[in-house]
C-alpha cells in the first residue's frame, strides 16, 4: 500500500475528485487503482480566497513496485507504514 501526501483539492470538490487526483498524480490507468482511503485531511487556509483541503491518502495499486520506482525521488509518494497496534511483549519472570 502506498501513502500519497500533499494532495490539494478545493473545499467544494466533488466526490470523485480524489480518485481523479490519485490517477493524475501516479500517472496510472483507472483499472490499475484497486482501492484508496483518506488517512488524514487538513485545511490550508493561508490564502483566504483559495481555501484547500490537503489530503494524505492510502492507495493500493497493481504493480506497486513499478509505481514506487517511478517516484523514487518524490517524498510525497512512499510505502505506507504499518500503523496497526502491536501488543507489547511481557518480560520474563525472575
């Protein structure tokens, strides 16, 4: 799974605009995009006349290695870290 950061869209964007932004950023066909979800959404209100949502997205694509190779120097496209909770191991009793 990939993590895309700094995807900026207008506040009043239509529902399908996120999917379109992913396809445009990665340069892939729609059939190669398996699934996506919003990890984080922030508001960029530095310009009062152009307020934007800034998204961090989790994206699953076909042939992830090829996409990562094309974006090796782009800090906004990387492998998504494992954010699942891991139980702490118990210390042995003495």
